[in-house]
């Protein structure tokens, strides 16, 4: 990833590699956690976010696909509505729960899982709609990533 700037991604709800509060999981209110990021480079035209769980039993499980956030966005409040299009024009694609928006952690009982919140600064606005899945978003972002960063949260049942 030569030439890609590092974004600093944080949450006021949990620290890197710390436990995600139950409120933000399928065991609680199942609402998206607050996120913030810094270091967005000049030339950014949109922001995209992917949250997935690489420790899921049947392979990586996608919890959130969000893209076309305005380029000056530096944070998301908790509880982003789970609808296809947000008031700021951003679009939420389909997660592995087959729904638009955020679906919180709900791993099978046992070992802790990692939930990786990945934030991307892109040099374009994407021509995808709310039926887009993670693979569609990743393909559309190819060659357009100016910066990226991630925050890892942990959760177990």
C-alpha cells in the first residue's frame, strides 16, 4: 500500500483491541458505535467504512458497508440509522445479515472475535447503490484509496 496515508481511527466507546460495549452488539441495542478519524488528506472526495469479523466460523462476516460519506466527515455519532441512504447522502450497503446498515457483533459462544472498523479516504465518489456488498465496495475503491486506518474491537459471548 505504498503512497497510502494512515488515518487515525478512534471510538469514544472502546479503545484499540479492547472490548466493544454490549450496547453496540447484537446482545444489546445493536446500534453502531461512535467513530472518529483524523488525517484525511487533501483531494478526498468521499469516505467509506467497512466493519467485519475475520474470526467468524464460516469466514469473514461483514457487519457494515458504508460509503460516499461527505469528504469533510471526521466522525459518526452512535446509532447511525439502518437505512439505505443517510441524510448526508451516504449510502449503506448490504451486510452479511442481509440488511442495510450496521449489524452488531453476535459471535457464537466461545473465543473472542475481532471486529475491524476500516475507514477509507477516497479520491472519488462511488457509483454504487444500496445493494452493494463488501466485495463490490472493495472493487470500486481499487486504485482510489488515498488513506486508510482501522480500529479493532473485541467481543465474545
